[in-house]
C-alpha cells in the first residue's frame, strides 16, 4: 500500500496486488484510507483513490488518521498474509507517526514504512506541524537581520583604511548577517512554515514564502546603503561616491536573490522550482544592474591637440597609431593603456 500526502493536504493512495482484488477488498481499502466510495479511481490489481482525508487542525499542528485495521478481515479472505505500507509527505515541520516505525527525512519530505501481518494490521496516525518557538525564532531572526545595519552604523565611525577599509567592513557585516539569517531559514524550515501560516491569506503561498525570506534581507540592504552613503561622501569624490553606493545596493539585491535560491534548493519542498526561479530572477537582475552601473562607454577621439601629441610620441618610437578611443566611466580612475596587437592604442 502506498499513501502519498501532498502539501495541500490531499492524498493519493493505492494497493499494488499480485492478483486481482475482490470488490469487498477495494471497498474496505477506500474506507481504510479515509476516502469515500466515489473517490475510487481503479480496481482489479491496483485499487486507487485520490481524496482529501479528514484532517484535524490545532494551531500549527495537523493530524490525520488511517483506520487500516478495517482491512484485516478482507486481507485474510483474499489470502494475503502480509502488507507493506509506505507513507510519504512533504516537509511540513516536525512529523510524528504512531505506531512508531522506520522514518526518513529527505530533501523533499518524509517517508515512513511499515510491515504488517494479516490479522494484526494497526491504525496509523500522522501528526505534522510546527511549534510556536519556530515562529518566534523566524520573526526574531528576520527582525535582527533587518536592523543589523544600524549596529554596523555605530561601528563604521571607527573604520580606518579609507575606501578599501569601508568595503571590507561592509562585506564582513553582510557575511555575518546573511549567514545568521540563512541558518534561521533552514533551521525553522521557513518555506513550509510560511506556507502553513499564510494558508488563510489572499495570494499564492509561494509569493508569501518568497517575501518572508527576502524582505528582511532587502530592508537590511537599504539601511546599509543609507548608512554607508555618508561615509563614501567623506572619502570619495561625489560621482564615485554615488556609483559606489549604487553598486553596493545592487550587489545586496543579488545576494538576497542567491539566498532565496539556496533556501529553495535545500528547504523548498514542492516549492523548489518556483522559489528557485524567483531567486535566480532577483539575482540576475542585481548582477545585470551592477554591471550596467560600472560599464564604460567608448568614444572615438576626434582630431585635435591630444591626438596630434599621441601621434608624435608614436612616431618617436616607430609605432603606427591606428585608432584612439576614450573609455568614459564615472567609476574607474583615470588611466591609459596601449594594445600592441594592432587593434587600438
């Protein structure tokens, strides 16, 4: 017997038999998995049902029972000596199943296995959900992550080393805050927790999960950008200070997208693909905007004193100048280089 529970609470269950089952066994099977006669989709060698069983919900805890003992008499009548029961369900927090059995928690969900002899088939009760401490841990972790740049602002005044020192400080602060938030998300199984708590709210649970994961990080990025802007203005020219804060902002957006992708891969469950797609979209947007912020423009140097002087210097070294281009950028420092392959100089 296989019972597969979906994240919505619906289940698909079927019997895999070596010989065709009598009609009475199919009827008992439907009742044993908590479905109605109209939910039966197949008979014969593989009776199958697809239904929503009777869940009992109390806060963040959900319980479902399968009265499998109703199969005892029909299994014996059909000459079946033993039945193997396999139950799988998504990662919906902690899982407790009775009677106790071999259970495995994988990347995408839980699986439980029973081996029962005919005449001693037992009822099975599954309880899944979260404790309130997981909710509080997620809320406190999100709040601390969001306001972490305020603590960093107090330490920023003592940072020395100019622009490199400020950059190093920002990166270390981002690593510490991001690592703490990532640990909190994985420890609390945040996607499933948010999906469960937002079940009664309008909108998709995927959007709610993505927002809960990325919003504290985005708030932290905005606060950090605001805190560092004044420091950049002290140590950099105005145009470079503006570009520096812009690069830091879009770099933080890219990091938030990468974090969402990582959470989707390791704790996304059945939301892995949509959450991963949202995370990669945010990441690529941040990388692209950051690239566009530092990309320079090429402009051909017109005839004039500068081009004449370059040709004079080239003639002294027996070199032919085929072209001169200016790289226009507000971010790069003034510099010049020569390409000896013959393309440009």
